[in-house]
C-alpha cells in the first residue's frame, strides 16, 4: 500500500507490502540504483529516508518525494517520469 503524508515542508511516500515484505526495495535500490513503485514513482537512494529493518520485513519504507518551495510542494520530474516538475499548492487537504 502506498500513502502520501504531508510532513511539514515535505511529502513522504510510505510503502508497505502485506504479502512480500519491503526488504526487496532496499535490495533493488542497491542492485539496480532505483525502484519503480506502482508503475508511477521511480525512486533512488537519494529519496530514501528509512533504513532497512531486518527484524521487521514488513516495516514501511519511506521516501521524500516532494519538498515545499514557496507556496507549493515540488515533485521532481524524474520521480514521476514527467517532462517538468509537478507543483501542488501547499493548502491541498488530501493527497
């Protein structure tokens, strides 16, 4: 399951798997340099903010996917595979 969470000046993507665990994400980033989640988000170690928890293979994996710039959260184009960065107003209620 993917969730986007507003956390102060940034938006965090939280990924949890109910069947496969989440350790594979860390291995994929280490091996291939990036991981693509839900055919939407391409993420690297640069966005990764959580650490591998070998004792809890189902622990959520956290990535910073946007940072606030002035009145908007800026999603870098490479994360979403877009031509340009995506800007969403800071007052958005539901992500």
